[in-house]
């Protein structure tokens, strides 16, 4: 397997590239509900996977909201294709090689022992964001029970077009599910995680349906605002004609 190798200088430069150019160019806003609260326990973040952008949004989110190194499980093929993600905390998973799979679980166990936060895309592949209820890879149950108690935090990500030209990225960070391997089986925890993520996703979606300006509520935090789009320039032009 390929382990992560955080490189602070690279992350600093890459973060600025995302913040001041790439994400600002593509999205109208990135808004967040909830916090990435540090806890002195093993923490596992679950985030849905619906777009090529997800990994970049995840990195930007972590670098904006925390000062702690986070680790992200990534398919080995993808990590070999984009090896710079290793410098951002990505490590590999190869489901086709049992030995490599064991090494990945051992590596995650070590990270949890060190209380290093870990992120996984539990669907195991990119799926349409409306493909709910979520169905997760069976190995998630094992990850959720690597330690006696793991804080499993659901993070739901949605891309929506509203009144602006560019889409809004909506991120909801939910309350942690604290596992206890003595209470439930791996499969039971897997099913509980699927239900928890699906419920949170639907609540988040309904909030956006009920109010297109949902992000203005005090419970939402904006972590990126776009540069001016064509619609912004047209609105400004209309104001000068009044």
C-alpha cells in the first residue's frame, strides 16, 4: 500500500491555489453547517462521493476549519494517477489485493491509535448525488470497529444551482455516532451508518428546497465566496442604468 506523507509547504501552496483561483473560478460559494471538532479519540469521517471535485473540497474544508493533519483513504489507482494527494494526507486502498487490504486496515488502526482523524468515501465509487438511500462498501463495518470506541462523523456534500450563475457547495457535518464493538456487529454498524448518512442528506436537501437562501442562516458558515461571475456583472450593469 501507499502511505500518506504530509508536506506542509505543498499543502500551503495548494490551498492557496484552490482558494484564490480554482474553487473561486468554479463555485459561487462553499458553505458549511457544523464543525470539525477535535476530540482525543479515534475519529472516522464518512463523506458521500458524487463528483470529481469531492477530494479537493474535502482538502479545502479540512485546511480551512482545522489545524490538524487529517488522513484520507483513496483508491490506489487514483492515488497513483494523482500522487500529489499523498502530500495532502491520502493513503491507498487496493480491494483486489488481500495483502494490501490487510496493510491498509493495519495502517488505519495505527492512525486511530495516534488519534489521527481519518476520512473515507464509504460508497467506494462516484455515484450520482441523488442516489439515495446510500449503500456502503461492506468493509466499512470493520473500519468502524477497529477500536473499542470510534467517533463516526457523517459529512454530506451537495452541489446545487440556485439564483447565481455558479453552483453552491453545501457541506453538512453531523453529530458523531460512537461505536462500541461489544454492542453491535460490523454489519449492524454498517447499516446504521447508511441510515444516518441518508437521513442527514435528506434533511440537508429539504433545507435547500425550503429556502434558496438557506446559507444566510446563522447556522451556516461561508468558507469561500466566488469571484464575480457573468450574472454579477450583469446585475451591476443594470444598477448603473437606473
